[in-house]
C-alpha cells in the first residue's frame, strides 16, 4: 500500500464522519450516526486490509522469484568450477595472504571543505587546555560544607578559599545585611583592588532591584549596569549578583576584573558568578529557616518571650550549673493585678494587648543573661542565674515600680496595671528546681492575696 492509497483511505473515512455529523438528527438519530460511522470504518478497514494483503502477496512473490534466480546462478557457478577442475590436484605450498594496503590519502573518503578528520580532532582536544578555569578541588570542599549544612563560619572559610581560585586576577566583595534591611555591610573581600565601600545601601546596586546578575563592560556604553557603588575602579568588566533564596534578599556579591583570561569568555564568568551566588543564597536561606523554626519552637506567640517548655529546660540547665559551681540562682514570678478588671471592662483583646506590652518591656528591666518567660496564662517567670536574694529582690522591685508607672494607649483610654511578684532563691529557699518553682509561685499567691502591688519573698512562707 502506497502513501497515496493511505491518504485516499483517510480522506474517505473523515468524509464519512463529516457526513454523519452534518446530517440532522431528525433524519438519523444520534445512535444511528454512531452505527453508520462504525459500519463505514469497518468497510474502509476491510478495503485497507485487502489492499495491504495484496501488496504483501506481490512482495512475497517477487522475493521468492529473486531467491530462485539467485540459487540457479549459484548452481551454475559451482558446475562451471567442477568442470574446469584438474584430474589430479597438485599440492602447493601455503601462500600467506597479502596484507591489505595501508589507507592513504588516495583511498580516504574526501572530507567537505573546512572539515578535519576525527584523528586530528582528537589530537587537538587531547592537547588543548580546559576552556574555563574551574578549581574543582576547592569547589568540592565548599559544596560539601553546604550540602552537610555546616556552621556559617566554616562555609564562609571555604568560600574565601574558593573565590580567588575561581576568579583569578579579579577583585570582589561580599555584602550581607547587618541586622537591618537598610544597609549592606562588607562580610568578605578579596583581590588586589578595592572596588567598593565597606557599607552601601541596597539601591546603589542594580542587581538588588532586578533580582538578576548585572554585567557592566566599562569599554562599552551599552553594557553599563548602573551599579553606582563600584566607583572605586570603574574599568574592565564587573559582575553584581543578588544573594537570594525563597524570595528573600540577604546580600550582594560584586566582582571586577580588568580583563578576562584568554581561555575564558564573558559567559563563563557569568556562569561561575551564578554558581557562587545561587549556592550561597540557598545556604543562607536554609540557615535563616532553621533559626526561625528554632525561635518559633521556644517562643511564646503573643508576648515574644520564651515559652514554658523552654523555661523548664533552661531552669534544669541553670540549676545543674549552679549546683556544680555552688552559685545561687534566683526566680521571680509576676502577675498583672488588673487583668480581671480589664477583661471585664475592655474585653479579651485589651488583655492580650497588655500582655504583649509586658512581653516587650520586661527584657529591658533585667540583665542580658536573665531568662524571661511566659509561664502560664497571664503569669510570667524570670530566671536569674547567679543572682542571690538581694539582687533578685532588687530586680523584682524595679520591675514592679516600672510597670506600675506604665500607661498604654488603647482606643480612647489607657491600659495600666500594678504587679504582684513572688521571689525565691536557691539554695536559700529550695534545694532543686521543682522546689524553687513551688516556692516562687506560692510567694506570688501570697502577694496577690495580700492585695497586690507588692513583692513577697519566700522567707515569709518559711517563717509562717
């Protein structure tokens, strides 16, 4: 079956389907149309089968005829050889078959104009150096430290070894945010030249707004990247790449070189800058997620203070250290006295606003090493490592005084509350963490029952 026959058959089938489609249903029902299409396809299929079968039979007949002809010619050849064969064969010494002549330029297939042979191509590849300078050993150490999520200092140390090897004769600088999103500070620089300031604003680098690698060839005005922070050495070629990950911006990597190496192109360096910026950005993003997850697991959602689980772990750790070094440890429990009144008059949202304000202010009234926590509901707890009874009591009085003066704007009114505080110290009032918590909480209850706005020491409970 030829291609023309198949096309004619296909057109006939499609025509039948089209005819059934355009016939109104009043003449032929939908089921009748499907029956017609099936019958039409069966008829055409039978025709196609008949044509193919006839074609195959013709091909088989031609093949058999050619095969018989070939057999007859072979028989004639054998008969002719036997007729010319001598009566008594004469033994002849074995003659070594001649070696095939070496392939020379005369019997080689001519190559197209400008082409070279495979042998010449292999010789050139074997003798040519690598096109791009890529320090594989240093890169492996850097990549391994990232994949194993090593500490930031270790990854940065491997990056400091990688950059000069990957970008020879170039100068570069790596910027990261320093606590705020308004300034970028130099984290690391390399190379023989200073290309930018130690601190820049994000808007000074075009890669910050574009989110892509910006290339500037100072010999061509059409490749001006717009990175104004590279004013120290505006010559040669510069690259600026954003350090990003998960739609967050962490820093900028800038690079400047007077001239690219002879065996490397602009695309080679663009790719290498992309390797560095992408891998480092993903690493920083992963580290950032780990920190956020850890903070979320140990922080109270409303106040931002440490949660009770972290408080219990910290107390056990500090108790063990205090026992080992024979040092005291103080504990303060506090409760806002006006919670019930604020809940009744202003609602739960006002209570949450007050608790949030307390969570923001408590860290400012204590030492850096102290641990403020939300203990239970509206009750707060502060662990004071190394603090004796005098220091712990003074700290509690300071907190009571500061919070009692606090006026928090809320709608048309203000939120204010005095505090009840309970103080206990180990080893003066307790011998372990559980006893210390119990004595501090019991002291707090005593202060609340006595009218509030006061500090109660666990001594009062022991003396009773």
